[in-house]
C-alpha cells in the first residue's frame, strides 16, 4: 500500500483525493496550513456580508473524511526532500511519502510597492484573509482597492455592504478591459460607480503610507494624489503559491512545470491546480489556469495517472463566470477584446445586458460567446462550440441556450434582429 500525500486541500487536492479513493486503497494524507477542511473560496464574500456562516461553506460533512479514509493534517510544508521522499514541515515534523501531489494554489500578487506589508494591507484568497478583514473592519472608514480584477469587485461589494467608502484604483482605461471588449467594460465600470464606488481609471498605486503605529494611513497614486484610508485591498491578480520550492530541484517557472499528465521533472511528484504550469500549453490556453473547473479536471486527471490509467489533461472549451454586484457574467470559448485576424463579432446590449458572439469569417464557425446579465446553458454552448456550429445556427437556436426567463421578457427576438441587421451591413 502506497502513501499518497497531497499538499493543499483546495478543489484540486480534494478532487484528486476523492478519485484516488474511488480507484484504490492507498493511504491518502491531505496537508494544509489554511483550514482543517475543504471549503468554497467563492463563498468567502458571502460570509463577510452575513449571508451565511463559514461552516456553511463546507461541501462535505465531517464524517465524509472518515468514511473515505482520507487523513488530514494541519501544517505548513517548508521543504520537499525528493531524494528521501520526505516533507519537512514548519514545526520540524517529517512526513514520508511514496507519491506526492503539489496543489498549493495561488497567492495575491505584490509588486514591491512601498508599504505593501503594512498592517491593513491584504488580498482576499485564504480563510485567514477573511479573518484579517473582519478584524480590520471596525477601524475602516475608507478603503482603497488596487487592481481591476474579479477579487477587486468582490472586495468592493463586501466593504460597501458594511457601509464603508471605497476607492477603486484601476490602471487600465476601462474596467477589466484586458478581458472584456470596450463596450462590456464600460457597462461594468458604470455599474460599479452606480453602487457608490469611487472608480479611478488610468490610475496606478505608487506608495502606501504608514501611520505612527505601522498601519495604513493612506495611498499615493502615480499622479501624486494622496488618498487617506485605513485599509488597502490588493487585487492585482494572483500567482502560483510556490515560494517554498525556491531552492528545490523540482523545476519551476511561474508555477511548477508539468507535462500533459501533470508530472513534474521528478518521479512520483505531480502538480495540479493554480500552482501548476503546463510546459506545452494547449493551443489558445494559458500555461497557468487559475480557475475552479480546470483545478477539478486536473484532480481527476492526476488520480487516473497515479492509478496506472494515464490520461492527458484536457480541459475542453474555455469557460468562466463571475458576478459584478448584480450583473452576472459568463464566457465560453474565446472572445478577444480586439478582433483577431479573420475574426468577426456580433454584439447586442440593452439595460445592463449584453451578448457577444465571435466567429471565424471564413468558416463562419463560432469561436466564443459571452454574456452580461443573461444566463446561458453551459451544456448547450459547450456542445455548439465542440461541434463547430456556424453563427447562423447559433442565432436561429439562441432561445435553446437561454434559461427559461420566467420573471422577465425574453430578449431573444431583439437580439436576433440586432444581429441580423449587423450581418446585413
């Protein structure tokens, strides 16, 4: 019987553990320095906003771990000794392994800003981040959030729900315009402002100012403006959490380098989830994919490989979803912010709702679809993209892709009219 040790109990690590248990009787140990049990990270904001308690974020009851014979250990791994197949923990405890899976996730980016380590400067990724924000909240009158990503919007909504004044610094000319085309980025930017957020576009952080006690007193922008505040949220993206591998012989770049079977350069060591970096990324995909569903697929994939049924990592069509206050966002396939060669777009918008279809001008095949404020059926869109459906087919069958709009008037006819007008032009 082998001993399989997994560092990290997020979606990737726990999925790997579940599938390993389904296929065999190996001893499985999950190590995490964050929490005793797997929880939903996307639910952290709702805990802070009072919509649920932290215990409600656990997908599995406590007996799940015993029933599936998955051991758990609370601790931080400081070093991996591949020669002796041993992990050295921060408390000097040594853990032996036969097979090792690194699933340590991400950590918020820091860019060396002066003052970025002051009391009251943090991101929102770990359980401890939620606890730190909760402790800081009574002292906050005004907060500054740095970075225009999804975590930044979550932080803004959380703080506004507690009556805090929020200034949002975004260095781009429109909100999230590295992902969203200009029209959608403008819709989201205006929507953020309507919720009382002081959104500053084309504005970069220069420095975080300290008070006499080593806590945040304000920030300075690149233009020299000083903004008083008591808390700073870092939301300028995340990076693989691999600092403990700095002196390791496990090969790393941005993340832990792996092949399509998620193997590292060393035997019996694998990496999955946000911390893994594909040596040879799939066409059109980033080498590091820090999204929930790819982490789950990696967990399933690595379990099959370890159990002698090698399977290459294949995440299928790109997908992501988010929520900007009360506007929901979904994206499938690839919709570029700027049209690529031989790419054309169809676009409709009305009342904070939008739908965009990107297609190839030569083959007429749909390349990607994304929406704001309209819920799309994942299985339907995924099937259309996999089958290479033409844009005419998608327009004709658009109603099939929308959830039944019981409480509002369906926009399908208006969308079709708009698309057909654009095509005629």
